[in-house]
C-alpha cells in the first residue's frame, strides 16, 4: 500500500513538473514593456557571456532580459573582443550607449535606465 502512495506522489510530481516546464518559458516577464521600450529607444547594451556584471544587469530584468538591445562583444573562446565592440570602443562590461549620446559602464539601476531612455518603469 505504501509503495502505491509513493508512486502516485512521484507521478503527480512528474506531471506537475512537466506542466510547469511547458507553461513557464512562454510566460511574459514583468518588465517586458520596459525592456522593449529601452530597445525601441535606440539604446545599446554591450556585454560578454562570461561577464558577471552583465549577468547581474540582466538579472534585474528577469525573463524580460531577452528583450534588451544586447550586443555580444566576446569571441566564442572568451579571449578576445568582436569587431563591432572594438569599433564602438567598448572598454568594459556592461556598457550602455544611450540615444542622447551618453555612455555609462557598469550594472545600472533600472531607475537610471528609465531616466536615460525616457521609458517608464512599471509600478
């Protein structure tokens, strides 16, 4: 009897996990509109796949990070910089270029990104 209960629990957990995996990836992020507005503003976000500060910057956006105007700067081996970033004179990561001509390097607060792009943060 106990084995049947355990198998039912395992089966329910597996089905629940499968449902979660199917539904979660397509779910919109809380900051989708904000991230899309930043992209539409003409801002550019330069980063590198190995950069911890870039990962922290993107973590501020959660699922919405996929909508950011991100430009990868690192070569696949992580030892060099791609020409697009060399031409833009990117010296650190993350680097943000804004439509008003300003450039800021580092993990920027969402409020700063809002001010520099004229994009409203959701309340």
